[in-house]
């Protein structure tokens, strides 16, 4: 893998190439070697490729961050540990249901906010699934006879359905259903941001409001297409179709680089209870200063490893780290150091060096040979 990586400027560019190649061949297989490509979807196809490249770049850079890399390493280590596999499975399943499917962590902040967030999240996920499936040709519908349609997945004929049946209705109207969920959720979010004065002080139009405006434009134009051909006899359908394609392309290109990027990395929350809770809500690490339980042994070990990789030195004069102490004792150490008082827990008066020269290469920056030599030493 290291040899392959050196053929590219960075990990991001290597993984982007692999993702584009995978999408291209999946599309080639699903469309019967490009024999039934819908060229009306050409704009969506280009935007979707840009979307996946952007997501690959962002996810690679995110995964390479010391904190994320350490959590991923700990997760893989714990999943391989036989005695923890049963507990890990339960933790992942519980987090998946509570935090991903039901999103209880948002409902704790209010019913209104929970419903709004749930509608937007699952509206986006459903819309993405259907849009990419149709755009890349991974699925399409084939007319078998006058009263039967068949769903074709990756070029393989599967379920047959009557066009007026419930299953067919859900399949054909899937985008309208997810768009309606998005529309309700976005309107609720905008209403909350208009009425809530606390949010108005902290929100930024380009960061907090722009994604909502893009979602609103995309869902309204998409639903207007349905209204046009079902209720208005196709009135302004070509113009609405072009407008919807423009808004969708803008949204897909923007998604990897804006606030909505948190959607694909949210499942990482499953690693927290799996890695850092031997028992739900019970601490196991005792403070060196007062002896109180304040955290988990693995979590403190990972925090110290992450800080070490970033060249942050929080070592006290007795050889321990500040993270070996609870929050209250850390405050005591800092206050006593600032007052030039001798601390019973050690001393930490040196300034923290934040400009440590560590950086992650960007999409177009080639790594130095020293990086690979260091990586090889670490592997050995």
C-alpha cells in the first residue's frame, strides 16, 4: 500500500482515484456497459463524481487527524479482542439505534429540535440513496408487460410489481417522500433560527443558513416538478427541471465542504461507548491527586498518545501528565503555578507550544521522503 501511495501526491488523491475507478466500473456493470445511460442525468452524474471526490478528500484528511486516527486504532483493536466482542456488538447496536436511527441525543435538547433534525437527516439519507442509485444506473425499472414493472439492481432483474400497488407507489414516489421530509425539517429549522434570538447572535449566514437555503431550493424545485406533471399538465416542466438540476448540482458540490459534512462522520459516535465505557456511565480511572474516579483508562491513554503525536508537552515535574489528574486538581495545579506556590501534585509552569510545525499535506501537496521513512520505522 505504501508503494501505491507513493505513486500519488497524497493519500487523499490515491483514495479519490480508487473511489472514482470504483464508481466508473459499478456504473459500467449496472448500465450494461453504458448501453442504457440516461443522458438527461448528465449534470447529476458530474456533480455526483465531484461529491464523492470531495467526500473522499475530507474523510481521508479527517481520518488522518491524530485524534480520529487514535480512536479508529482503538476501535479496531477492541473489535479484534475476543473477550470484548460481545460487549462491543451490544454497544455498537445500542448506539446505532439510539444515536443514528432514533437520534435521541438531539431529542434531549427538545422535541421540536429533535423532530426537525430527524426529518432533515433521514430526508437527506433517503434522497442520497435514491439519487445515486438512479444517477449511476445502479437501479432502474423495466416494463415487463402492460401491468407489471420489474426492479433491476446492478443489471440483475429482481422484484416484479404492479404499478398501482403500495410497494410500487413507495418506490416511484420515494424522492417525493424524502423531499417532503426535508421540506418540513428545513422550514422548522429556519423558523427556529428566525425566532430564537440566542441563535441569531452566534449563527453565521454562510455556514448555518446557506445549507438550509440550498436544501430548501432543491426540495421545492423537486416537488414542483411533481406538481407540474401531475396537476398542471406539464406547465413549465422543462424550466423547472433545469432549475432543479442546478440547485441539486450546487448542493452536491457544496455538501463535502460545508456544515452538512457531519452527517457521514456521525456513525463514529459508536466508538465512544465501545472503547471508553467498561460499564455504561461508570468511570474506572482514578485521579492521582484526590483519588476520585473521573474517566476511563483507555480514554486517558489515548488522550496522552494524541497530545504526544501533536508535540504538546503537558508533563508535570513529577513525571506524570496533566491528564492523569481530574479537572478540579488540574485547576489547582494551574492556579498554584500562576501564584508561584508549590503544588503537591507537581509543577507545570512552562508555556504550551501550540505552533509545533505539524501539518497534514493537502490534496495537491506531495509528502516528503522523511514521512515514509518515519512510517516504516514505526511499523518495525
